[in-house]
C-alpha cells in the first residue's frame, strides 16, 4: 500500500488515500475524508510504481 496526497475536487482540501500497488489498473469511487463527497479515482501502476493518478468529482 502506498499513501498518496492530492486535492479533493469538491472541497479543495489536501487529503490522502492508500493505494494498492499490487493491482496495475484501478478505477473506483471513494468518499472524501473531509467533505464526504464521492471522488472517482483512477490509478495505474507499473512495477509497483505509481505512473498515473486522477481524481475527479462526480455528481453534485
């Protein structure tokens, strides 16, 4: 697991998520730990190194 910091696309707070580097391509929805709004997360790993991270707001 790798901790990754980024800005919430809803409330603009700096938050972190634990990312599972054992799965190369992932796309899922997780709520912001500050404002509780849903965030669509897209991550890609290569040899356990993060090569792509994207966090988009959904709905609202």
